[in-house]
């Protein structure tokens, strides 16, 4: 039998509590739950029981946002290879979704840089997504558009690429972040 063991009867949550909230109260609680990195119900339950949830540090949120953007870009680049048969996208998919993700993971010392660059990274991610969507619909991708988009991606990712090539800086607030990234591998940028 796969799955979790059933909880003991005294541990099962069987009671439901309905409360009415104003729109402003709902938005505030929703925002606080997101800031704490908790589902809405878990956040409300913990607060009702007098437990103050630990808010995730901003650097964790920034890192999560970056990893989401990079993996999304890599997925879209891989889709472009499949949809167009153009291998130009392949090395970029491997670099962005493989090497760059591996090298940036646990590099919390880069949070200020990531915070400055995330909007531009998100923007180029949208451009790559739009290109992949067109290709997935069977539309031709103009080689000039491809080259321009990849050039912009290279320029946008360059500060991050240069930063991960350097040795990590120790952060005072979290001594467990001194793991050095893999210094081997090719330089896709």
C-alpha cells in the first residue's frame, strides 16, 4: 500500500471554522501567509493557536524567484529545440537549466544582485516563452528574432554568470551558506 499512514483519531482535523472577513482583512492575511511561505489555512490556524509563523527571509524568496525564472527559461529553450529542430537553443537550455541553476543554488550571497536583476531576467523569460509558444503553434521563428533574443538573454544573464564564477562571500546571518559552487564545466556565456 502506497501513501501516508492514517493519522491517529486525535490528530485528525475534522472540525471546520467559518469566519467572515472584509476584503482588506482577506488581502492582509493572504499577504502575510505568502510572506510566511505558508498555505492560507495553515497560516490562519497557527495564528489562531497563538503560534507566530516564522517569516521566510527575503533572500530565500529572491532565490526561489530566480530558480523559477531560470528553470522556466530552460524549459522554453528546450521546447524551442523540439518545436523548431534548431539546435542553437540546446546549449542555452543546458546552461541556463543545468549549469547556471546548479551554480546559483545556495548562493545566498548573491541575493542583492539577484534582487536588482530579477525584473530583467523575468522580462527575457517572457520573451523566450512567447517565442516558444509561437514555435509550439507551428509558426516559424525568424533567425534574426532568435539571435536578438539570445543576445539579450546573454546580456541579461551576464552579471549573474560573472557573479557565480567568483568564490561565495560568507553571510553573517546564515553560516550554512558557505558551500562553494562547482567551479568546473564550460563557460556557455
